[in-house]
């Protein structure tokens, strides 16, 4: 007899009573096959092609930004966004320890080091209050930006992440970042379709980064996008991610260190077909979230919902258990009964590469780390 028997059967019912209910499975009911065949017929399967251009235009529309650059994955999108925002080797970047590893790796790829500041309990993303008090205690403002008093290094960017698609408190974060001359870049890898005060996540910071990995709300197999309202930065993003090639009819001239971070046209075709369905996916997921909310509320289990002034995409839905013991019980009973659930990530400073990074008290991150569990969230 399981403590969570009714939970297990309710989740299964919501997903057509499959033998195994995954956390998040992609759905291909649109023009995916048509566009893929089209790409093969055209022979333009690789690094240039009509679908890449179309995908970039669609991303501008979806994220309400002036420029979008298609790249090979979300991690590359964050890495290049940081470089575009001026992050240099030896700099420091403030982010949250409660995130997926890619957020933090992207900082290190630039030769910069992360500083971990606590998250808010309501959004599970970077806390403006914690950011401000960290800066007041540890930083000094100079002509050209904020400097860490302890390390002497420049704090050149702040990288909040919209956890599971729940938008962070962007206005408040922007205010603190502007006061301290720190560039705000949004890791919007999980939040395609989420809005903050009516504006799409990813469009509010200097740059935003999206992922189209297989487990995200919209997938193209693997892919990413950088979005920005700064046209020059967008053009430079395209140039850097396509080997920093100087335009020329036939010569190969590359005048600085670039990357081959292009999204193949084959993947862009899939991305276009999926993006066409984003609104339908959002509606579908929001209705599942509603069902979950009323069910779990009845059960006395906390189902996490969007905060005021925001709309979440409900990419991965989650419950907050009473304590670590309850969480372990929930995880073992659901997983052994064919319902896939997963705990939130371990905090980044537990990993050997990031164990020595500067951090604040992490009170809220530690609380959430012990309690948050993702539950099956696929489009049905
Ligand atoms: C998925 C994800 C990424 C990276 O995306 P990839 O496309 O897998 O490289 C980055 N940050 C967060 C928070 C993510 O969830």
C-alpha cells in the first residue's frame, strides 16, 4: 500500500494511463515531417538554409525582440550572450546555485567565474533582494562598473534563470543591475512562452538565451537561440557564431576568434514546425497545471503556481514536499510505479568545479533543494 497511491493514479489518468509516464515527452503533430522532407529535397540540410532564416524571424516574433540568432544549443546561446554583453576572462558573473549545470558552465567557458546569490522562494529564481545585499556588502561601484572588493575582479554580468518556466522578478533585478552597471542576461532556456508583466521572458535583459533540446517545451532535436533588442549586438552574435567570417564573395577571412555554433537547417525545419504549435502547447500545459493544482490542493500537497504579474509556460511542473523525508518517499513510490519524477538539481556549489566559488547564505536555495520534485508535464 503506497502513501501516494492516489497521486500515482491521478498522474497516470492525466496521461492516458500509459505503462510509463515520462517527465516530458515531445509531441510532433504539426508540420514537422513536411518541413524535414522539404529540407532534404532542397539539399540544404546543413549550416545555411531558408528554415534557419524563418526560425530566426519566428523567434523575433515569439520573443518580441529585434534580433534572433539560431545556434547549436542553449548552452552555446548563453555562452555567446555573455561574451556579447562584455564578459571577459577574469571577470565574475552573478547567478543562482539552484539551476541546471549549463548556466554555470557557460560562465566558465568565457574564462569568468560564477558568484552564487540566493533565489526567492516564490519564483525559485535569482532574488533581487539577495542580489542587492550581496552587492552592498561585497562590491564597489567604479566609473566602468562594479568590482568585487574581496577579489578585485569586475562583476560584469548577472545571469538569472527562469526556473521551470516561472519568471524571476525582472523589474527589481533590472533596477539593481542598472544601479550597479551590471549587464543582465536572461537564461530563458526553460521559459519559452512565459511572460513577465505581459512581456516575453528573454526580451527584458540585454540578451536572452533559449534552448530547444529534446526535453524543452519546443524542441528541434538540439538547438538554441540568442535574442536581443540591440540590433548591433544581434548582428555581432550572428557573426561570432558563424566563425567570425568577414563577408566576401569567395575569400575566407576571419578577423577574430569565432565559433561554429550554427543551427543546421534540418534542425531549424523542426523548430519552425514546433514553434507554430507553441500557443497550443501552452494552452494544453496550462490546463494540466489547473487539474494538478486542484488535485494537489485537495491532498494537502503544495503545487507550485505562477506568481502575480507573470504567466508561466509550465514547462516542468512541480510539487513542494514537507521535508526531505517526504520527498524521498514521493520519489521512490512514484518512480517504482511507472510515474517518472525527479528532484530539483543539487546546488551548483556542491559540484567539484564550483565548490570554491563565492556565495551568500543560500537559505532559500537550500530549502527548495530538499523539497521540490518535478512531475510529468507533457503536452497530452
Ligand atoms: C536546458 C537548459 C540549458 C541548456 O540547453 P541545451 O540546449 O541543452 O544546451 C541551459 N540552461 C538551463 C536552465 C536549461 O534548463
